[in-house]
């Protein structure tokens, strides 16, 4: 049976959907079901199931990606596979032209150590809350960072014991022998770090140590520490130390290469927080780049944190990046068109309607509902009576003849979103949140908002 899709939409989006599907080169036939609702995103699968009629030759049902609810309800009712399309109907050609996300996507082989900075300065409850936050966002190991001016020998054992009882894998981050012994006896799983100053401790450690050079450029000292751990018969990780930009960053990348060549089978770690915390730039790109480097070089452990404000979210970004880089490596492909969650400011594609397309759409409109669009140059708003183009949303709003309060609020909100999208070159879709990647927060919708303006002829 040849494939035939049924696209379900609302009144406002129907003309744009028809136009998009007509221009797309789709490898199947289709019908469009226009439901008795203005805004398609307000539909739910339960509501659709109540009113939708599915022709007998339909093989698949497509509903808007912004619809909330379980689409399997439609599959069960109509006996036809149902799925959600992209949030923006302009993305439909790409949606059908690219392969679906493979089932294998989401795997990873990099562990994330998330540091709770200056743990001795925090209360127990603060530590438990940060550990829960980091684990929720993808951390595998909670790293307890010590403070140079406070020894944690009294409070540490109890807090470590409680964290272990809650199922956490832990590391302690210190060179202080007393704190290392305390952490090891209390049950931490890793010790950061050992070098020539304290490596004698490795003989009796239960936890796995991370070995570092005495200074970043002294790899001979790292070799000596490795040799000592080998004499003890201990497992370990190697961290040649990533240094910040302008303080030996390029040389430190070369050190990781050198250590990997010399010790091809040994587990390694990289502290990527020295880049994300110490570089005043958005962290998503830096995190992706550093995880890509680690994936290529076989560095399967990274240490990061979220101390400075711009680094908020880095643990989650690292968790996303490791999935992206792992899958790309397994597929021998570049990490592109696989997962756009790390594109927070810019969209993966910019696909606005042209003014010519909008005027063609305007010619088909017969109702007073306002449609709002934006491209890189202008904002457009139109209904059956008006077509307004401009860049100043206050001037645009003054031309809309709006008298009802909730309608004014709605249009003001949407025009502000369109203004933001135009300013940043992002895709704007009426009634939907702008796409901020993994930071996107879905908008609260009020189903009874009045979307029409009072007629100028009434």
C-alpha cells in the first residue's frame, strides 16, 4: 500500500502548511485535516482523537510538534501510526529529507566528574543539594573540592558517608595527605590528585588516584609517579593538566597527545573547567569542542564545575556533548545535523517566509485573526484587513486597532518574541517559544485568549 500521510493542523496554520507542502518534494501523497481550532499548538492528542476523521487510505498521521501529550493515543484509536512533526512547519521538508534519529543515539563513554567547589565552606545540606543537581544533569562522579584555608577532617567523614548512602560515586580534590586519607577511609572512589609530593600515599589507597605532573610542563615527574603506582600494583588515571588560554593552553593540548601516545591504554582525565570557567564566552561551544578533543584522543573522564555565572549549565552541556561526539565518532561522521541542543543562541537553520510568500498567504486569509511572522529584516503581521511590515513593534502595535486587554497582552508578547527573533536571526513561530537549544522553556498558554481584532467596519 503506497504511503499517504494525514497532516493535522488548525485554522491559522493551514494556509502556510498547504504552501509548504506544495513546494516540498515529498516522496508520498498526503491530505490535510484542518481542525476547528485557531491555534494548532493548543491541540492535544486527546482533543484531536475526539474530532479527527481519518480517511481509510491514510498510512500515517502527523500532528504539530508543539502539541502536548502522548501521540500514541491516536495510534491506538485509529490503528495508524501517529507521530509529532517539527515545531516549525517550515522544517517539514528537512524533517522528511533526513534520517530519523537512530536508536543508538544517546550512548556515551566519557564520565563526568562535577566539582562542588570549596566544599568545606558549605553546609551539609548545600552539598547534598549540589550533588543532586549535578547528578540530575548528567554527572557520574561528584568531586568534593577542598579549600586551601579550611581542613575538612571533622565534617568530611559524615558528609561523605551520607553521600555514599544516597548512591553517589565520589572523588576528593586535594593534595593534602590528611584530607586524602580521610576521604579514602570515608569511602570516596577517586582521589584528585597524586604527584611527587604525596604519591607515597598511593601504596595504601583503596580509592583510584588521578596522577598529575609536579608542574604542567614536567612530564618526567608524571612518569616517575606512574612508575611508583606500577610498583604498588595500583590502577590510576592520568591528567597532564589543561591550562587556561594564554597560560599554556596550546602546549597543554600537546601534552595530552604526548601522554596518550606514550600510554595508549591508560585511562585519562581532562579538567575542562579550566577553559569554561576562565574564558568569557558562551560555554556551549567550548564544551562541545573540548569533549570532541577528548573523544578523539580517548580521554574518557572529564572534570568540570559551575562556579562562575556564565558556566551555569556546563554539566548538562557536557552530558549532551558526550552523546553527540560519541555517536559521530562511531559513525565516522562530523558532529553535524545530529543534535542541536547545544545551539542556544543561533538556530540550526534559518527558514523564514519571504515577503512574497507572506503576501501570497495574506491573499488567502478571510478572517480577522492576526498572523505574525519575522525574518532577518522585518516583522510582518496581517489578517484579512491589514498587512503591516516594520521593525518598530510599538509603531506596528499602534496600527492594530486593539481594544481588548487580553488580546493586547497576547499581541505584545508575540511581537516582542518576533523582535527578539529578528534581532538574533532566529526562527519565529507564532504561539511557540523561541528555540534556545537545551535551555528552551516551553511557554505557558491560555486557551481562551482572544486572537481577533475588532473589525474596523463594525
